């Protein structure tokens, strides 16, 4: 009774007040799409089973006020696994063509800033069945007679599947059963990858040479069909063997063609040959023809290991590798090492001197070094020692040691590196050794260059000068802070002239940089080094960057702009602007936090800027100061917001709360706009009649005369004495309520996807389809089915059966109503069973129309279906109405059964179904009006019908 008065008053008053509704988020995961099933396991975890390749659709249904934000995340399989880096911010998670690696636990997190966030999860189990792989392995025991009679063969069948597969072995078309054949053994081996079953043929018999089939099945879960593989075992069955046309390592020059042939020397069935490369894939220029691999004009990037594999599923695959080496040579460097035993850094007569030469090459060990003195070849002697590979240097380095240096040793020495017999060009470096040509370097920073200052975003140059050094070595740059990389992303950068050039400098580049001499292309002595500091200057960093400030008019407002960092730190200027115009006021003290205080009035609302400058630039704090009220917050959890009106219309109970209503001037009302296709249908100002909104308290307004089943955009803005707030918008949609019958229940027009709680019967052949004029197939049969729903609107939906292929005559589709619990409804005192009126519209146009049956299903110990109404054949092009009374003896459902006729022009449709308490009102337009069906007893006689009708009328008058 209380609920009745609440509903009544809410319809009388357009604007009503509710209770505080701020509530933490609540979430629930629901599914749609192509799920095989959803179940709960023994630890109360929801499991969603889906076939690989189907579409996963999970929806996070949220409640709470304000409206919670939804975030989807995933783990690989257990809660201990880390979340993926990517998240999806949407209430619906949709994955097209889901793959097995996408299985795991999905989390829906809903948060609205009130209380603790709600987190729900569901485990997605992706079901799949790969094609099995059958391999044959054979062993040979001691020869005691015929060779093949002593051979044992193992047929190994392996498959990847979820859930685990069941294996069936067949010889020919006959099922192999271990209990009926002593010559076979079927078992599951240990330590195998994937699921494996082995068929062991012990001591081969003549009948064992046959076709063997391994069939795997997941018992049709998710409609996954069985798969199989067949192998023919003969006395010629043998594993593959191959032979390569080249050696294990092939070394070539760039630009050469390489031809690799993999010859199959044994194996039956005929092995299949494939080529692969490691690392990476085959080059784009590679051409594979049968067992031959042709590489055209190879480059250094084509180098690597090329693998030939032959497979015929007998024994192990045959594999052979070829290492392709492409010759390269670059970066020839030299070093001059004074007598290391004397800690010398200069060339001195009578002491030893070593000249070293290194080139980066592939293959490194095939490089040939030749030394020349003044153009003549150098050979090992008492005073000159040649080292092909110097153990004291990097691998692949050649050295020339000058023992007890004399004046005759002062000369120009040349080092030449090449590949003998190769077309790769040789590299040469010359080193002049004289008393004046070699001296240790001196590293310095030019005056004023110890600290380099640059504005953020500009370019900088760090300089280290090499003076008095012969030969002049390169300069290596690095960061002094440990683990910090250079801006290029490397640990060290080489510069030939000692100048490090940095572009688009950012503040994270600021710090100390180390420059030092390289140990090559110069004297190999203790490194010289120095440091240069990079100082990156940037404008002040302020807080807040932008802030929305709301206040009542004629109250004091304080705006504060805090300087967090600045380089240089000295603030040179602080200025305040309003709406772009400079505010004339005394210059603030740069050493204090910029602050502005003023009284807010209707004339000084607007945008305020605090512009803070240093010697580099300016930054701004922006304050949008207003007495404009905050936005309204739509309430999405309104129960049963839709009310059905006459004339195929409905009303919508719109509810909302006001954010921080006391922060600004008093709110006196709201503007409400209703739009369709961006055109205003309603624009109205509500009046709060002197009441002020309270935080968390619901406001509501009933929007009338909306057209079923259309959706609308609603815009809402608060109003104060001085201003109007910003509009917020939402979409309202028509939805049909459904519960057990009550006097307030109305017609179900199937206008939303819930179809009023109706469901498809699983025991029928096919399903009813929800459709409107806009979703009709343009290629549908023209002479059957309705053009629109019963109301004649293109947007209106109805339910119909499609009679086209693959349907055949006699196929039936059943649509079940919700279960109505008659025990919760009482009839008038003294009356018997409570009567119900079943009413609906039907459309049966077409020369192949079958039958439409309406049945009553009463739930008891066993459900019983009784035919209440039936119609067959063509009934004309229009919608027609049918209704009848029922008096069920227990909980019941109404079943609409459509039966396909002899051909495709037989679509049957229904619309506007209602099941209400009380008898149907008599209408002359329907032939069977007034028919009463008593379920569980005998049919009422006409006299009894009149008595029942009269008693109902009398009771109706009494209750009034």
C-alpha cells in the first residue's frame, strides 16, 4: 500500500524529492556473444566457456552514484599474475575472434570515488581442438627370422586441445581395442608436451601393415567437431635422411649468389623439405624451389644459420644446418704504445715501441694483416717483431713491436687489412713515427665552457679541446652519473673533433658530462679526461595549471599560484589578468607566493590568469572563477523509470543530484531540454518552489508524451538568480517492465532486447526473431511478413518466425513468457481461481502460412501444455487482435508456437502481448472474445461464464 501511494504521488507531482543516494560502486559481470556456457566451479568462480575464433562480449553492469567509471584488466590465469599493461575503459568488453592466449581471468573495476571500488572477475576458458599430429617410431630387436616380424612400431598421436581430448585408434575402419588384440598396447607416455596417446604394435604381423587413424574429440563441447589424421604403415616405411650440397660453413662476398641444395636420400612416405633461418626469417630475396634454396646478391644482413628439415612423420625429422658468412670489413684503427715497462708516455730512443692495428671484420679470424715500412714489406727480425694476433690487445689485433728503437726506425708505417682472394676492398692506415710526430695529448675545456646553459627545446654544444697531441685521438663522451645513458640512448658517443652537439634539449639531459681521449688512433696511454656541465633553463613550473573555482556572489575569493620549480630560480615578474586584460595593482613581491584576493560579484566572473616569469620564459596559472553552479549528476539506478501512457506513448522519471549545491548561489530551478535528432522537442524550466537542493538528495522530473519505442537525448542545467550552469546530457531509452501480472502491468511491444522477460524454448527447432522495419533484410521475401510493427512506426519492434531456408515444413519455434506466480495474487473473497486476460496481435500474411498456436504451460509436478488458441493459413495483410481468458491452477507461462508451412512465404509475427489480472473486456471485433479456459478442470459452460462475469462486476463495484 505504501508503494502504491509513492507511485501515485510521483505521478501527481512532476518535481519530487528523494533520499540521499550517494553510494559506492557496485558491479556485476554479464555475458552475451558466443558463450558455450557460464558456470560456477567449486570455489565460486564464474567460468565463461567460449570457442576459439568466436566473439567474446562481457558487460560490466554498474550501480552507484555518481555514475562509476569502468576499467577492464586481465591476468594470464591466476590472481597472482601481473595485470596487462593495457586496459579498456568501457562498460562493454568485446574481443572479436578470441584466441587461446586470450583466455584467463578478466576483472571489471568500477569506481566513482565513493567508498571502495567494486571489483568483479570472471574466468574466460577458450575451447579449441587442433588437428592431431601422428608420428611413427620403430625399433628392431635381434634378428630371429623375418626382419619385419621382429620390428616394433610406435604410433604417437599428439594434439593440443581444451578441454583434454579423448583418443580413438582405428585400423582401417575397425576400432582398435587393447583388450581384444594381444599385439597392441595403448598408453599415455610421461613427460610429453601436449596430450599424447601411443599405439604400440608389438612384433609386426602382416595384418599390421594397414591404414591407422587417430581420432580426437572434445565431446562436441562448443560444437567443436572431432578431428583425425591417418597414416599408412607399409614394409617400406622409413625415416628421412638428407645430404647437403655444401659444407657446414659457406663464406661469400657481398653481392654473390648462393645456391643451397638439400637432397633427400631416404625416407618413406616421401619426406617434405622446408628451409628456415636463425635468427630471423628467410630473406625477402630468397627463392625456394623444391629442395633448393637460392639467395640472390647476398648482403651482410643475410648472414646466419640456414636449416634444412625433412619430415615424413616417421622417426625424428632429419635436420642439417649451414652457416652462411658474408664477408665485411670496416673501421680500421691503430694504437701507438710506448714502452709499457718504463711507464713512458713518449717515444724515446733505446726503448721499445709497439704499433697495433685492428679492423672490425667478419669472419674476424680470416683477416690478413700486412705491415709496410716506408712502402716496403716488413718481415720479422731482431729489431722488428710481427704479431699476427696480439694477446695483449683485443682479439683480431695485429701488432708490430720495435725493439730498442734506433734512428733508423723513424719512418712511416702502414697496416693493410684484407681477405685473401676476396673482392672486399682492403683497408689501410698510415702511422708516421718521428721525434716530432708523436706526443701525448692535452685535454681542456675552452674558457667559459665548463658550464653550458641552454633553454629547454634549444640546441647545445659541449666542447673538449685536444691540444699538443700527435696524432690527435677521437674524444669519447659519457654521463658522469652512474647508469645514465647519453641522449642518443647509448652509453658512449665518439666525436672526432671533441664537440658534442645536442638538439632539442630537455631538462632530463641536465647534468655533468665526461669527455676523455679514446685509446685508439693515437697514443695508447692513460686516458685524459675532463667534465662539462649542461644547465638546462626552463620557465617556472606552477601549480595549479588550471583550476575551476566556484563561489557565491559577494563572498571573498582567494587565488593562489605556487611556484614549484624554476631555472633560473629568480622570479622576475608576476602579473594578474582577468579575461585577458591586465589588472592594475601593485607589483607582488617575487619572493612570495603569488596570491589574489577579491570579492566575487556578477560583473567580475571570468577567467583569471597569473603569469609568472623568469629570465627564460613565462608560465601561467589559469583560474575559471564563477558563481555558476556545478553540473547536475544524473541518477542511472532509478527503478522502473518508464510508465506507459495512452496512444502508444510513455513517460520517463528523470532523476539527478546536484554536485556541491552550497558552493555557489542558491539554485532556484533547472532547464530541461528533450531532443531527438538534435531538434528540441521540449524546453522547460522547473521551479524548486523555495527549496534548496541538498547534497546527495535526489531530484526528479517526469518527462511526458515520449513516443514508444524511441530514445531521446535529455539535457539538464541548474539555474541560480544570477546565472545558468552548463548543460549535461544523457540518453534515455524506452524499456518494458516485466514481473508477475499486476494491475499496473502493460503491453509488451518487444521494444528492448530484454523482450519483457520472454525467452526462447530450448526444446524447439529454431527461434523467434526480434525485428523492426529498419532492421529488415532488404532481400527478404516480399509477399510475407509485416512491414512495420502493430503501431505502424518504423522504429517499433515485433517478434516473428523466418520461414526461409534452412527451415522446412513442420519446424517449430516456441517463445516462452515469464513465469507468473498465481500464488502471490489473490482473487476477490469467495472467488475461485484468479482469471487472467491474454491479449496479443498477430500477423499471418502469405500463401505458405503454417500455424500459430498459443499454449498454456502450468508448472506442477510435471509441466502440462494445453492449446488455448490456434490459427492456420493466410489471414490477410493486416495485424489482427486476439484475446481470451484463462484460470490457471498454479504458476504458469504462455507459449507462442509458430509452425513453418510448406514453403518460404510463411512468416508469422506477434506484437503487443499483455497478460493481466481479470477477465478480458468484451470486443465485438474478435470472434473468440470472451472464451474462458479453466486449466486443471472442466471447461466453463456459457451459463457459468455469465455468472462469473456478473460476480466479477459485482465485486468490482463493491471494491470501489
